[in-house]
């Protein structure tokens, strides 16, 4: 790549020196400046084969310069650096036509490699959809793990690729799906979210694809499904692992042919939507079990996006705390802050419920604490109120009671039929015996709090609600 020139713009002389040395060692000629004015002059004179620039410069914001650069020299790649590491920085960089965005501090080798890739291909201007940087940030965090998420989201907003978001409950999967929609090509269309776990299995096909009048008992009129409601926009299918096989077959047809039929209908309906899915389950395991179609998995998993649990990005907790406390004030709750010790105690917690658990904890503290500054003992008291992690670790099924129950149950089950085989459905029969008792025990351990019970069981809260309803387990109102 010798003979290529890289233009650097940063008001920090130390950063300019370090970047110049690294790029020079890689064989590039380098020109550096502290101002946007000098950078623009060089670009307008036809100098430089690539640009590396900070966002905030003394005389002008680089985001205002980049569109002019892309208009004058569309194939000139611009790499943006920024210490303001938010999702909007990444998205705005992509919208303005930047080749890539690197949060500060960054790895020098990574920057040199990015410059090399940028010079190997012509960068076309990225379309702008008019998102203002003043809009509220949908996702919070400046950790390296979240920076990578921001960069992926920024790239995906310029496409209609199918995305599968994977992450534990409470990590913010729907927030990411909304960001992909709100800052993408289809932002003027509807965003329709459907939770597979919250819909009775026998109604999922009708809910998704709609039904015709008389299609089944109770279908007294035609009903538009979620696909029809999302036309021209984005359909977000949460907890896709809970979709029954029949509906999976219909969904596969949509992805393959771009059309579907309503329940009870015959005429195919063309559809123009973007599909984003999410799950907290291991779909490959479900494939092995025969409960999820492998061909559908590969259709949905075009771009996998894993959201890290909060325990993997505890450095984001101070930002999240400030965000949720400010949000509480907007909702009319008292203004509070946390002591340094309180923040440290929160960073030491495992957060099995992830960001959702953190948000709920802060809401409780803002509502019940009298002092303006929430202390570490107050955090400790709330975290210890229902010690989910300790309860999960203390659950020991290695004793004889459960195996004995299973042995006795199976003995009675097979004895009823002598030498013949009993009817199919053993799995559901055993679940019907065991699951209600388990649900009642967990609800009792969590004082009826369904969110904590779902965390303890390792399932989605909506899945828990469906199980409680199907197993007819009574819940004490006001606790869950």
C-alpha cells in the first residue's frame, strides 16, 4: 500500500503523533492537522487517499464536514474516531457516509488494519435517513462490548438484512430491534413486536398471518395479522424459539417466497417487511431436539447479534444508573443519586435479571428511599431481599425424593398397561405432575415476584405467565 496518503485530523497533538508513527510504519505517507479547515482544504485540493478524523475539532464538527467530503469525493474513505462513545455516534457516522467508526481509546493495530481495508475498496456514499443526534439514546453503555454492538447496529441500519438477536432475558433485545428499525431504511414504516411465548400456541398462526371469516370456530370476521400490520416496516419476533413447528413452516415460506396466506385463505399475499428475531434459548439445541427447523434457523440467522449480559459489562453500570435515575425524574419521581460505595456494590452484583433487574431495583429505591443520596447499605438491603442467586445455587435435586417420585410414577404408568405399550405423551404427563409443584415452590421462594421467579427458573417472564396459566397455578395478586 506504499504511495497512499492518509490525512489525520485531531486537536490532540499526542494522538496525531502516535497515529502518524503507526501509519508511517505501515508504509503510508501521512499529513496531520488539528483543524477541520485544513482537512477540508487538503481534500478539496485532491490530496489524500483516506481520512482519519476525530469528531470534535476546534473549528467544526467532523460530522458536518463528512457530507461535503462525500459529495466532492464520493470514493474517499473517512474513518471517524470519538471519545463520545454512544450508539448515536456510531449511527451518525454511518449515516454521514463514514467508512468506519472507532471509539477512543482504540487499538493502533486495529486502526491500521481498518485503513488498509478502506483503501482496498471504493466506499460509496451511505444514504441518510435524517436522524438527529439530539434524539434520545435507545441503548446505554460505553464498554468495549457495547461499542462493538453499536458498530454492528450502525452498519445494519443501512441494510434490510434479517437479524437474530441472542441474549439472556433483560439484556435489551427489543431495544436493539427498535434501534435497527428507528434508525434504518424502514423508520417511516410500522414497528410491530410479537412475543411468541405470550401467545397460546394454537393461536400463533392466526396472530401472525391473520384469518378469514369462518376459518375456525369463533372467527366471526376477517382479522389482519401482524405481517399485514407491519407492511413496509419491521416485524420483531421475540422468543422465536417458542414458535410451534406449523408456524415455522409458514414463516419459512415467507422468507423464501416473500408471500403468505391467511388462515382459511387461499390467495397468496405479497409482503414487504424486514424480519428481526430474538431468543434467549439455544436454537441449535432445539434443532437437535426436533422442535426447531434447521432450514428456518439459517434463514433467520443471516446476521447474529449477541447481547452481553450485564455481568460482562459492569463498567456500564454508572451510565445506566444515571440514565434510569434521570428517566425516573421525567416520570415525576424524586431526584436521587447513588454514593460511590453504592455504585461499587452494584458492580459487584451478578445481575441474573440483567439491565431489567437493575432498572427495577433503581425504581424501587427512588420510590422508597428518603435520603437524596442512596447508600450502599440500601443497595445491600434490596439485593438481599430475595437472594435469587443463592436460592438457585442451593436448589439440589440430587437427593432421593425426585428420583423416587419418577421411579414410582413410571412403575405405575407402565403397570397400567401390562405388557402393552402405554399411549404416547409421557413427557407432557410427567411435566403436568412436576411443573405445577416447581412453579408454586419458586413463586413462594420469590414472594410471588414473577420477574424474579422467571430469572430463577432461567426462562422469559412471558413464558412463565403462559406456564402459570396453562398449569392453572394461582398467583397472589400484587406481588408479581
